C-alpha cells in the first residue's frame, strides 16, 4: 500500500528464520524486522507512512481497532485451527507438517498444537466452545462493519495500517478452506466487509499483476474472492 | 611347594647328652636340599583345571571364551603368559574390578604329575555406579549426572546414562552396549541422545536429538564400523546479528544416514606417537532411509610417524573430505566441513577459513589439510624421566584449503580450485600430553596465504583437544 518494491518469498522455515519467531518478517539490506508493529515503525523511520494524515484521536482509535482485530480475529483463527479437534486432524496437521518427512511432521505439529493450546489456556479461551468463538467473531465483525460504514476505507479515502491488517485477516478467513464454512459465513454476513476486501484485492493485488500469495500466518490456499 | 628330602639320617649316638666330647664317634645328621634341578621352561605341563572364584551374575559362557586359550598351554612359561593374556581379556570386558591369577599344582585323585590348576580370583563391579559433578564454563553452569550399569544381564552388556542440566541447555544420552561373547571386538551399541552445541564462528546454535545404532567388527588388521543414525536437527541463530545466510538455515530437518568407517592403526599411542601409521576412511550416505537431507560424504585421515635421532619424531598427516549433495537441495550448514584453528590449520581462528557471510563462517563442501611436525624433547631436557617427559617441543608446517565445489564442472576444475589460494602457516611451540587422551599446545604461529575473509590468530595460540592435524 505504500508503493514500496517488495518480493514475497514463501519458505517452510519462515517461522524459525524470524528473529521473534513470528511471521511476517522483512529482510531489508542486512536488517531483519518481524511482525506488523515493528515493520510499520521501520517503514515510518524511512519516511513512508500510511497514517500521517490522521490526527491524534484517530490514531488512538486506529490502535484500538487494531488491538481488537489482534485479540479477536487472530485468536479465533488460532482457536479454529488448533483447538477444534476435527479441523486439527484433517486440515492443520497435514498442512503444518507437509514440508517435513515422517516422523518430524507429527512431532512438530504436536509441538505447535501444545504451544497454542497453552496460550489459549493462559488467555482464558480454552474453555470456550466453537459457538462462543464464532459469536465473538461475529461481534468483532459487527464492530468493524459499523466503523467502516459506507466509506471505502476505515479512515476517509486513504488506506491505513488498520485497513491492511483487517484485509489480511478477512481475506484469509474468506479464502481458506476449512471443514465447515461457518467462520467465513460470519464474515460474509456483513456485505460492506466483503466489498472492502474485494476492493483492496482488485486495487493492490490484481492490479499489480501479483499472484495472491498474501503475507499471512500459514500458507493458505490460493483462491480469489471473485468466485 | 618345594620338598626337602633328608638323604641319609644316621641314628643318633646312644651316648647320652654328652656333647662335650666332640669328634667322638658321632655322625652328623645331614639334611640336603632337592638336588634335581629342573629347567622349568622345558617341562611339559598340562592345565587340568581352571577355577573361578567370585562370579556372581556373570554368565559362564562368556568367561569360557576368554580363558579357553589357557588350556592350550604346553609349558610353564606358556601357562603364565596365557593366564596373563586371559586376565587382560577379562579386564577388557569391563565387568570386573580386579582379577588375580593363581597357578598351583594339581591336587586330588585325578591329578597328573605335571598337572596344574589355574585359579582366577575375580571381584565383580557393582550393579550400578553413579557420578555427579557440576561443571562451570563458557558463561554456563551445569549439573552432570552419570549412571552406569556394567554387566547388566551377565554377558558384559553395559548401559550408561548421562544427563546434564545447565542454565542454558540440557542434554542427555542413553547408550546400550553389547559385545559378542567370545569376540569382544565385535560389538554393537544403541544410543539415544540429545546434544546441543553453540558455534560462535557461525553464529549458529544446533540442537540434535537422535537415535543411532552401530556395529563394530574387525576384519584382518582393520576395524570397521557400520552405523545408522537418525537425527532431528534444529538450527537457530545464536545472536540477532547473525547473517542472513545463517538465518536462512534455521529450522528443523531430519537426517537419516548410513555410515561406514574403517580404521587401521599401528601407532604405539594415539597422543604423540613415536612410530606407526593411522588411516581412517569414513563414508556417510544420507537420505535413502528417510529424512529430508540427502548427501554423500567422504572423509579420510592419514598420519605417519617415524622416529629420528636423539628421541625426536617426525610426523606427517593429511586430512581431506568431500560432501556431494544428492538432489537439488543445497547442503546444510550442519553437514559441511570446517577448517582452521588450533586443532587444524594453526595460525587461524577456530573454523575461520573459507566461505563466509558478514563474519559468519559457512563451511565448505570440500577440503584438504596437511601438516608436517617435528617433535623433540624440551631443550636441555629438564625433569627428565618424570614430569619433563610429558612435554615436547614441536615445529610445524600446516597447510589447507576449503571451498565449495560446483559439481557441474569436472574433477580437474575441482582439483584446480582446491589448489589455488592455499592457506598455510608455520611455527613452533610446546605440547603437553594429558594422559592418553588429550593434549595441550601453546604455539607461536605465522599464518600465510591468508585470503580475504579469513580470521587469523598470529602470534601465540593455545589449543586443547583430542584430534590435531
């Protein structure tokens, strides 16, 4: 969105290459910066920023919404992938272990599952059922939908970091195939959110002749919203 | 043991105790020693019985193999020699704390006149021995616990367990060893281990968890080892400033490999040998039994020692190796060879020769290294006959090269690449021998042929280790 030249490379060990253990990360010159927050700050230090036009109140609001997305959508995605037994067995284990030979694929995916479940327990989501999680996602989408309203982007006519983050999550939810479509249905209930995703996809991804390999947490199935 | 025969015993004089009159019709009692002197070496003997005292859980059959030669002895010196050899073999099994040998003539009804009985008095080791130490070093402290079960099932099987719990890393190892009864040189062992290593020259941290089984067997004068190893390797960066080439190698991989090693060793000692030669050839093929790392690795080591005048020894050694990745994946940093340091080409920093990226050394796929050493006793020979014998002065010339090969080119191009830009060094120093296992060196080195990117250590360099170029 900042119009900076980038090249996206998919690697099986991206998670381990990152200095903090989380993707995405960028490699610029001989610096490596990981996670959205530090990347945004790094880019800002070089003089590019999407949120320069916002005043203090709006910046605080943007931060609040970004926190909401991180707490709700990200955690729901993790829950669905790692704590829902059916999904874990059929989708997540094969996908997470696919770059590795047996028995390493089993060992690594069980290790990751244990780690995510421990995190869920720490934040109190372990006791939630799938319905409760979907309810939370619904509420989050409702809040985002209300904030978006009929505008093209969350803050006036220019995209900001919040748009990038929301797009990343919603696009992944809408295009990843899971056992059931309940999660993507919840998002599809809000037509302005789907329109928002489509608009960004058209403008920034298909317009630049890129393949839709988005910089997301796991390598997801490549498919377009325009089905 | 000896018998005293009184040859002739004249009756005592009937006159009473009147010894005052000497020389009067008294005849002295003569007691003479055995006059027949036998030359023991030539006397034929037969070993009739071999007794064992002190066996507990050790099974009989392995003992019988070790002492079977004793029965074949033909004369007394032979019996003594074969009993000594049997004692050495029993101690080598590692199940006895002490073995004493007693040779005696046969007693009893079926005793032949030249029959001998050999008795081995043994003390078995305890069922479980343990050790506990703490180690401090390299900014890390750790507790090390070791347990050993010698002679677990009675046939010299040995189980050892070692566990190290440190402030930064933990590691453990469990190993089961079983020799073949009757042939200790043939044995197999199974190991399960986790080791961690930190390599600051590459800013790399490696954690290996693995299982390996190996068979050792001698063939004529050589010793062969066949080994299968399955290792789950996890690589990580040691510091945030690690270069991107090292960062790219982080992650998990599984290596499953078969390897074969052959060793011929005719040296009189493995540390500071005076004569003899060593040849070690090692092959490793990975990828055909699973795993995602696929390569063929060859490695050899050759050493020749010869004694010269005045207690000095000249020694030459050559090392070399090649790694050929199979398939289109490039080789992993954990499999490549490294060169340089006080134990290989002296005068350069530890493993700091060859391809590097931003100060991190990546290792190479082919290397060779050679050294010529002259060891002499210390000048003016202080402490001769005692402590001074552990020290030697040494003059050396080392050379080597390490590079990556492009396997599309032919062998001629490879040889050419290995022959250009040779790093070499010369110097002198003092070597201290530690037991039979390790040595310490303090050298003054002049590194030459330094290429851009190598890190040198000219001047005084200290080294400690087991295997030196």
